[in-house]
């Protein structure tokens, strides 16, 4: 495991109507490990993801990616730097097929001008072929090659989860923020998704995962961060988290989904 700081937040705060959603003094993630963020509903997990991916603006605090201050950056710029996220509710393009969804997600602005969309310059054709090949690589990884020409609206909830994961992977990110990738997914597909995530770690990706499936979290994570009422109450290995009294009181000992 690398000790290099990849993503770091300092004094990150967000409130809604006087209710504290996130209040994290310092949290740092290093390269090439899977870190899961757990906690009861309302703990601030998704809001935390929204803040570090800049889909919401923080009230206070700073966010750094590889030492670069991204506290005021737009989400698309953060994605280009190498931090990409998925959402609890999938955000695929229903009227595009699977291949088109992946190609669109993997495209860059350099070849998306109006003129190049009409006149297929040699460089544009080569770029689109590369993009198509990349999309098929991702489909093969996710075992959804047979769905290349299926419209996203025709997919099941679990298949849409895979497509959403594919739309993130096709960007070749350094950091993946996965918001409940196993929610609403059957056990067989859950195992497939966990295997894909494990392979991404082996390939050198860094993954942050918000997930309610505690059994899966404890089995696959190298590190577990526990949030409650917007704050970090524990941070350690799965074994350390299992034995932490604050965690048991706040989450593991309670009834949860």
C-alpha cells in the first residue's frame, strides 16, 4: 500500500437548516485500497460524497486531490483529474443503448465539437474507434457484452447498477466513489460487483464505497470509516471496527437495513 496522500479533506462542514450534515476535521485516503464508509441513515455519508465530488458546495473546509486544492472546482473538472462517482439512484441515459452510454461517458471535449460531429476527420474516426474498443473492454469486464445494443430503459435495476459502474470505469479514474453499489442488487450480482471492485483495486485504483451491506463491507474492505451525525466516530480495519464500542452503540448494535 502506498503512503502517498491521494485525497484529503480538512475541516469539511455542511449544514442544512441548522442541522449538521457533515463535520469532518481531517480525513485522508491513500492509494490502491478499498475504504468503506458506513453509518446509520442520516449519518452524512452521501452528503460527504457530494462534497468531495463537488456536487454540493461545502459551508467550510478544503478538499485536496494529489495535493491540489479542488475545494472550488466544478464536478466535471474533478472527474477529469481522476475522481469519478456513482449514485444511489442510477443516472444512465435511458434512451441510449449500453454501448452509447459507455462511449458518451468516456468521451472528452477535444473531439466533441459541432464541426467534428458532422465531418468525420481521420483523427475523429480513430478516436471513436478507440472509444468503442474501450467501451467493449468495460462491457467484457462487467460481463454485459451481450447487452451492448440494449437500451438502458430495458435493463433491470441490477443491470443499470453495472452500467453505472461501467460509465465510471470507462473514464479510467484514479479514485472511484461508489454510493451503495449493492443496493437493490440480488446476491449473485452483488458477488459479481464485489469481484469487479476487487479487480479494480488490484489494477491500482482507489475505491471509496458507501454501503449498508455490513457483511460485504467487512469482508472486502481494507479500511472502514464510520460516520454518525455527520462526524467520524471510528476509523480502522474491519476487525478494529467490529470491536469498537462506539460503533456497536451507534450502528452495528442497532436494527439496520
